[in-house]
């Protein structure tokens, strides 16, 4: 056999070996077993119990339990209540959440003593204008529910109509079910929920509602749904379906922020972001908030305050970049009256 024939034979042996390895891997993928007669690929020897479906299932359970152990522990309910009461305004909401926490803790105590307890009604309706803290409180509620042992994960999944409703028959139920699956163990927060039912009867939003109601019943031990929107529209939403009325019996109304509260929110944003207001800007801030919030729905409460703050720091950046003021730590921190006026499209007068 000459050198050429030896090379060809060697190549054939290599190809056969690779083919056998490939057949082995395919067999293991399909059946979990090594096909008869197939050699063992070095490093892939079968471990005891690896081909046993029951063993594989048990291994998955162990991995899931290990993952659960790695999750962050529940926060202290006292710390969460402290955070709640640190919010500006929302006095009535704070009282209602405190009362809800007390009720859940007493129900759990009754269970521990073998006493009958009512079903925990934890699904809620948040109503009020935009920017009144509904999403913020919903996020906190998910953490409170986890702290109290009501929910396993305590996360928040936020959607609106577009996140639940599809454009074709049958797709909405699938889309809604996928969102519900993501929210399992936490809170599903549906903003402007009234958009699901305020159209004609052929609208796919009703399919989303039906899917949602079934999930609320099937998974009531580890899923909380909070729906939110304008007060009157949310009232119509709940009353549009007997199933909604029976599941949503806890209502929280979020009032508009006062000018004093919005001033406090602006000041708090300054403190957290490393800014200060010069004395001359403080009265100007109240004047702007009083004027802008006359149309509170358009201004957006805390949302409007955030926008004003962001425009003010942008105006400050323009002012400092113009080179008329020396850039120091103090000047970088200070928001002036001119910055606030520029944020709303006005200029400082010589008298100001």
C-alpha cells in the first residue's frame, strides 16, 4: 500500500469514527439511550441514573429549589411600611395599605391557630388621574405581599391593552396567557384597564378579560391583579362584567397632589440628584406649579413635576455651557430662578 492509499484509509477511519459519534449523540438526544453497538465517546460516559426520566425530573426539581434559595429574601414589613410613609402625600392610601397589612397578618395568625378565615381579597382597583402614584404603590404592594408570604416572588409586570390584546381571533387568549405566566408569583398591573371593555362587543379585549378572570380564579394563591385608570372609567370597567365585580372588591382612590406636595416632590428630586434650589427660585417654583397644575390632568401631577425637573437641569446645563458662570461644585449643584423659567419657556426679567 503506497502513501496515498494509507492517507485515504486513515481519512475513511476518521470519518467513520465521527459518524459513529454523531449517531450516538443523535440517539441520546432522541431516546436518552446509547444505540446498541455504538462506541462510547470519551468524556460522554453515561452516569448512573442519567437515562432515567424520573431521575431527570428529580434533578430539575433540585435545580429549581436551588434557584429559589438564591433569590433575595423577603424584605422586612416594617421597612416597607417605613418606605410607604416616606412617600409625599397619599395619606389616605397609606392608611388603607396599613389596614390591609393588619388584616392579612391577623388572617395568617388565625390560620396558624386553626381558626376559620375569609378568602384573602387582594386584587385591587387603583383609580385617579395620571401621575398620582398608582404604579409606584403597585410596585410596593408586590413587595409587601411577598414580605407577608402571600406571593412567592413579589415582582411587578406592567401592561396596558396593547400588551394583552392581539388582532386576530384566538391570539388574544394566547397573548394574555403569556403575560399572566410572566406575572405568576407577583403582581400583574394593568394600566388603563378600562380600554379592554369600552368598545363594542366584538372587540378582542373581552377575550383578554375572560382569560384574565380564569387565571385569577385558577391561580388566586400566587397571583394578584391590580387594574388602574381614571376613576369614572374604572367604575364602568368593573361594572361591565359580573366576574370583574366579584373579583375586584378593594378600591383605592389616588387624589391629585397639592401644590405644596408637588413642591416637596421637586425638592426631593433635587436632593436625590445632587441639586439645590437658590432662595430666589423657591417662590418661582410654587408659582410655576400653581399655574401649570390648573389643568392637572394635562400636567400630570408627579409626572409633570418630573418633566419640569428634567427641563430645569437641561436649562442649567445650557446656562453653564454658555461660559458666563464659572463651573464649580456649587454652580453645578445650583438650580436658579432663570433655570426654572427657561424650563417653561420663559425668560427672567430685569426686575426678577
